[in-house]
C-alpha cells in the first residue's frame, strides 16, 4: 500500500466511535524502515483558516484493521494528542 492510498482513508477510534480524520503523514524508524505511527491533524482553530496547532500521533501497534475506506484504531485520544509549540 502506498502513502497516497493511506491518506484517503478516514481513521475511526473504536473506543469512542469518533472520526479523527485522514492521515497526513507517517513516522518511521530509519534503521528498520518500518512505519511506527500515523499522523493525523488535530482540531483546527477558527475553522482551520489559520492552520493547525496540534495533531494525533497514532502508534502503528494501535491499528486494529485497515479497510478499503477506513482505518480502525483503538487509542486513548488524550495520550496520542500532541500540541505544537509555536515560537
């Protein structure tokens, strides 16, 4: 599967039945070449006009299933939520 195909799938948290959005990036281990996490944009500010300050980093081990249209994950959202520090 290619990254462009992953980016078209919605991520659903099975713990809350909430849609988190579509992945925008992946994190991977440079030594092994394996994907370690999916990165999903967090909630935007002012209807996303000024970009995003946060994101969800979902560990690969938390992915339950990858289907044709969705990716099912089982996460505690507050533990996967990462705020960007703007300077």
